[in-house]
């Protein structure tokens, strides 16, 4: 199989210094290279080169929705790349860098780079590998992802990287098998990736468990949470809020029905009591209630309530009829001349209409 890449050995200090010049030429030309890290081999490009990052993603078969992390040579670079680094995040960096710990931060907004769809964040790590550190010291931050095609195992040797990416990279720096402490019967599938912690909020969350254990991380930041713990906590909060809402609705419902009927009745449905001796008082007097409020119950009446009973006479139907249809003057005239007995009704309307009014 024809390949484009060449392999450069970097197993000692002299060869690493020479490798720097080779890497500079490739990186400055927006090419990709393969470097050893403390976990596996990684494909690398200049983090500030749009062309280089695009070539990296294309080599792996990834889209912009899977942006690569950025490797730096020590924690002093952190402040220049990350925005709003909390004390807990700084403590993790101080304790575990260089090492297999990736920390996600909001990126400094002034940075002129394009790593993909990062939502304004950047994943940073300092690898515990002499070749990687030497290259990063001279080349600056590198966008680095595991050296493999997506869906295949990460390369743990230069030869494995050549097999998968030999046509896609400029040079492969051979630092020997990775990880460095691998023993007899080593299985590449058993290599643990770096642990990833999201540091973009006050609550630090482990989003991927890897080479550094949760217990070890909590020795530095005790309140660190796993993703499963956060999801369980958020679910408990949602259930508590739903229960509180349900309880409040039930209490409001009970309070409404506990109100006195008079209090619960809209004011628009109540009218003041009519004056004694008027036609209106006579019309409603038979109900035994002083005001036009048919929904009141007897115990809701106040001591001041006066029950109108005009027993001197029933009012003429004409007077009541005129009142209902708005003929107030006509009603007054009828009342002024009315006798105790009901007069005969001779009007052609004086049958069906009065029954309706009554």
C-alpha cells in the first residue's frame, strides 16, 4: 500500500529536538502529523489553522459536530485559552497535569480559531509524554484527536497509526509503544482514555470516566459529580417541583371552596337592597331576602338585614309590568291612584304578558 507519511523516531532527547523542526514545517503548511501521547497516538494540527483542523477531521472521518480537544505544554497556558477558570478547575489542573485529564472550559472570546461546533467551549489537556511536551513547547497549542479512523481502535504504536492514517498525514513521530507502562499481553482495547470534566459551570461534572478515577478526582474536589449523579439530582428536583405545584393547586382549590358563598360570589352578581315601600321591594319581598342575591343562604344574612314584607296591598300588575319594561313614570302614576284590590285587566296584552312578568 502506498502511503504519504514518513516515520521519524523520537525516543531520545536529540531525536526529539530534531523532530521539532520537521513538525514545524508540516504544521506551518497546515498539514497534519501523528504524535505520541501518554495514552495513545494522536493526529495533530495547528489549533489556529482552519485548514489544518479541517484536514484532521477529514482524516478521521468526523464532522464539525465532533471537534477535537487542544493539547498544551503546561498549565500556564490555561489562562490564555480558557475563560473564567474556577478555583476547583485550577486545582484539578495543578494536581493532574500533565496527565490523562481533559478539562472543558469556555474559550477566550478573542481567540481566532475554529475547532468545529464547540458552542464556545474548548477541551484542554497537558499530556504526560516527553515527545508531545517538546513539540507543544515549540509549536504552541495543537488540536489533537486519537490517531484512528472513526469506529476503529486508537493507534498505540507508530505502525498502527501508519496503517490507518498513512495517506492522510505528513509525518508520524515514533516514540515507542503507548501507553508507556504497558506490560506483557497488552490489549489495545484495554487502554483507558483521558477522564473528561466539564468546568463550564459552578458544578464540575465528569462527562467521561477514564484513566483517572472518580475517587481520585474527589480527593481534590470533593463535590465533583458524575453525569449520572447530575441527571438523578435534576430528576429529583423536577419531581419535587411537580409535587409542590400539585400540592399548591390542591390547597388553592380547597381554599376556594372553603370561602363563604357570599364571599365567593362575584360582586357583579350582588345588588344593594331596595328601599322599603318601593315596587322593587314589593317584587322581591316574597323571597324574604332584602337584596337581589338569590344565592345567599339564611345564615349569611347579617343582623342588619331587614326582611321586607308589605302586607298592605299587592301591587297592580300594570305597575309591576311598567316597572319591568322601564316605564317608571307610568308606574308612579298607577301607584298613586291604586286601590288595595287588584283592578280588572282589560288590556289586550293583560294576560300572557303579565304571566311572563310574574
